[in-house]
C-alpha cells in the first residue's frame, strides 16, 4: 500500500457523507478519530511494524492524537487492572517495547517531548495526573515502570521535568494522581523501586506542585505505606508535606480516607504517616520490616514480558 502511494501520516476519520446516514450501523464499532497508522501499531503492540512505518516516513514525534508514540508505550506496557484497563496486547514481530523505544530515538524521536494538547486521559488508566506538558518519562513514572524509566534516562531523558502543573516524576511515581488504589498499574513494590530510583538520581523530595501536593501526598493517594517510610528515610521535610494541598488535604487526611471520590481508608498508610510524623526514630525499625513484606509480596503488575 505504501508503494502504491498511501499517505503514511493520514489520520482515521469517520465517514460522514450523506449516504452513510442510511446505512445500518448497529453492529459498527466506533472509529477513533484522529488515530494514525503509527499510533495504531504501537497501541496494538506491533512494534516492528511501527518502526517500518517510521522508516517509510511516519513522524516519530507525531502527537496529533494527543499522545506521541513513545508516550503511548507507557500504558501499552502497563495498563491498569481497573475497569479502565484492558490486557496488554499480544502484539507481533520480533521487536520488544523497549527495543522499539530505542529504535524510535535512533530515528529522531524526541525523548523529552512534552505533550502540547493532550486529548483527555490516556487510555488504559484511571490516573488523574495532568498530561499537558508531560514527558514520556513522567508517564513511565506514573506507571512505576522502572525498566522503561531506566531506558529513557539512558537515552537522555530529563528525569526531573514536570508537567504544566509542576507535578514531578517523583510525585507521579510515589502515587500522585491515583484514584483507584490496588487497581492502577504499579503495585506497592513497583512504586517503591521507582521512587528509590528517582531518589538515587537526587530528585527533589520536597518539591510542591501548583496544587500544593508533594511526593508524600502521592504516597498517601497510592496507599503505599512503604513509600511513605522510604520518603521519610530519605529526609522528606515534614514541615513541607504536612501542609494541606489545594483541596485542603494533608497526607494523613488522605490516608484516613478523605480523598474525594468516595471514602477509602488505608490503615497501613495511616499508621505509616502517623509514625513518620513522630520522627525517624519511630520508623527505622518499621522500614526494615516493610522491606521484608515487600520482598514477600507477589506483584499484580500487568507488565509486558517482551
């Protein structure tokens, strides 16, 4: 088809001519307006085909659909377990998702590309982080996808670049934006490792976004007591994170269930926040115990194996 002159950058669009008004469309599936062949290939796990499309002229930085190809890898690799997520695609070809990202950067994809006009939330996730200004690294952090995060840093990604609301990757990795704890991608051992990775890179542990949220607020939203302990161990300033955010919520309030969208109490997170408020002496013993618990947990991750 490409040899016949098909436009590799054409976008899908519903046929809205008058003839179709008389068609029987009861069994028709909706067309995702504005979707390009490249994005369709990525979202369905056809990474070898996607690279071939780029080699044939597809724009590796195309974000007309609201998300670039590299951004789309984040939820293709790790969709939610909630009602908003579908299983990861089976895919085709001999190119893994991470090899695809490397190949895209080699072909001119901007590893620090920020989304200019995202169209709604990403599919496959209930996260409420603002996507405007988000990089692929921030979205990988939101998925707590450490392998993807490590690759992006290796390829030159800025691990500290925030979105338009100044939400940092550390906040996202800690759990900020979580609306469905235990259902969104990244079960507790994974955010722990993602936060640890970012702290090793010297991410700002006391950063505050324009909504008044901090990494500790994120850990409370995610219901991640081990991440609460980890942030405290690394010196998160309680004078900063004990403050209310723009919604009038502190990490303790959030852990106690007052988070908006329904009451969701997390006793382990409430206990962890209470301990770290008392000071590091009270939580050192608990941190070692929690690491043991993490090692014994079985991850419910939906990461792709390829």
